[in-house]
């Protein structure tokens, strides 16, 4: 559990961490960032999905956008693109609403379904935050919406997926506390990585961005 608010890790970092540990460290430890087409498209889609503080009711579903979330247990904070609350006798009270409600997070992605588990892990982490914050029963299913297919994909939030979320955040916290940036291990994913010009994947021995800059500046003297 983090000692203070500044020690919470960003929940969305789990996508980068799954894609490449080094990419996560460059963004979240060394605070390097570089846009490419994929990240710009993704951000625009999120801005479209987000309508802060907006809640509406459609039939038996309450829809909330850009809901802040956190988990003391996982030591992470972030927000959900959309949370749908369904009327359910096993649900929880919501302020100002009659009845009992169960949440299901929905995460918007601009592309198509990933080969890896990054989107499902992010979604599962969101559900785990909601369960802890609202003291509600385990959420069994949540949804990913992909802009390319314009379809919702149901994701089973299995014990295995939940355990991977816990393991990844624990590993992430170790890196964060040690300020550790893993060394380059070039893969096919580097081609589409927005940080490839910063990361320098063709230099296998390069360590942190700071080491590279210090080396480059030192070499110029
Ligand atoms: S360029 Fe490759 S090694 Fe570097 S951060 Fe991106 S995915 Fe990771």
C-alpha cells in the first residue's frame, strides 16, 4: 500500500508494461514521451469518449464517464472511460439512486484487439479498483470497445487474469522504487513503438536515457 498519494502508480501503465518493460520505465520513471500516429489516434478517441462528470440513465443502466478510480491494495490510480451500472439485487447503493447496482467498466481502444493481454489486464485492474472502492461483489465480466471493429468484446475477469494484474503491479513497483529502466531487448514491437527514437533499440547496451545523454555529451567534449 503506498505511503502517500504521490506513490500511486498510474493504472494505465500496465499496457506499456505488458508491451515492453523498458517502454513503461521510459514513460513512467524517466518521463520520456513521444507521439506517433497510433498514440495520437488513441488520445483523440479517448477525448471523444470522455465527457467529464457526465452521468445518464438509459433504462436499467446508469452510465458514468471518466470516473476516477484507485486501489490501495494494488497501489494504483487512474480512471475508467465508461462505467455502466446495472440494476442487480446483489449490487450496492449509489448516492441519489434508488435500488442496488453492479458496475462494469468499458475501456475504449482506437485500434483492433491486441495479440497480447495488455487491454484485458488494464480492464481487469479497473474492475479490481471498482470492487475495492465500492465494496461490491466480484465483477465477472467487463468490456473492451475497439474503434476499428466498432464492436464490444466481453472479457471474463478470471482468477488468472486478476493474479497477473497483482504480479505485474508488484513488479512495476519494484522497478519504480529502484528507479530501474530495463535494458533494450529489440523485438518486432519496436517498429510500432512511439519511443523507438528515444529508446535507440539498435544500441543493445544502452541503459537509461540519462546514461545515453551523459555519454553523448561527455563524448562531445
Ligand atoms: S523501441 Fe522497443 S525496446 Fe524500446 S521501448 Fe519501444 S518496444 Fe521497448
